[in-house]
C-alpha cells in the first residue's frame, strides 16, 4: 500500500488512515493546547504534520520536544509564525529566532536534562504521575522542586508530562497503527506517542495488515489514533553515507 486513497478517510469509518496531514489534524488541534513532537534535532521529525500545524493557524501552543528545530524548518516554522508560547525542551541551540524571542521575553522555556525529558514523557504515557531522579540535584534544574534523600544520595522529584496531541514520525505502519522506526530516527518518538491523549503518526510506508513481524514492531497500535503517509520527506539530516570502494 504505497499511497492512501484520495478520500478523507481510507478503508472505512473506523480507519486510522487519513489522506493528508491537514485532514489528520482537523478537529484535533486548537489554541492553547500542549503538543508533544518527536525528533532529535532534525532527525525523525514529523515534517508534514508540523507544516500542517503551521498552516492550521492555531496559536498559544506549548510544545514538548527535545529541541525547537532550526530557523525556518521543523518547529522553527512555528516560531517564525509566533504560534508557540512555551517550549519544554532539553536543547535550544542553532535557532536564532528562538534566541531572539526567549531573550526578548516573548517565549517561555522549561529546561530539562535530556534523559529527564524522555522519562517525563514515558511516565506520562505509563500513568506514573512523578518520579525521583538524581539528575539535576544541586543545580538550577532543581530550584522550586521537591527533593528527598534515599540512602546516600539526594533526588529531585520530576512530574510526568501529558500532551493533548502527539505528533510522531515513523518509518512503517500497518493499518492498525503498529509502528516500526528506522534506526536513530526512533529517538524520542515512542515516548512522544505514549504521552499524548491523541497520537497522530506520519509514516513513509503503509504496509498491509500482517506484513510486520510482531517481533519487529517497536510501538503497538494501541497508542496510535491517526496515520498519514508522507512517502518522500525532505530529511535534511538523515543521510546514508558509505565509504568509497577500495
């Protein structure tokens, strides 16, 4: 199944498959929501869904994502259009517009150690309200947070993250939403999918039901609500590099 049908929903009323990213987000996104977005840098980002979110015009968003893309690409597009009010991130470099808005007091930032950010999303999806971690104790990361000593070490209490909508990038999906990610493009995507009340996935290939080996499924379809195919993403940073023949 290389392409989705041109109808808004393919395969019947209960199908998870949508014909376009715009249609997949229709009726889901709204002003003031919290969205979780997969990707690490520009690797494994849901490009088509981010573009559709930009075109939707929703604003006042809180975005949970490892980073905010770069100027003009990835989540950087939503910074250019002033649609993001707050970022919950672990890395915010390489984006001059982010820097300008943050230093100008136009953009809120909740900074997280990278592993803490991943675990906060995973905990949200697993129904765990909070957890203790040693990471960040004694630093600005722990300011205003509960701390506690267990044995010889001190820990910081971190709360789980839940999103209204999750935007995820995967390599393959079957019609029920079982997902396979490709190599390091998996990154934060499984945790992002888990922590959203509704999860929309952008995939490069849609395969027939039963085509995926169950042992090769990285995330079960129970977490996935909507699927859209983007067979030819730009992939600015995902490149195959091989050595020259000797």
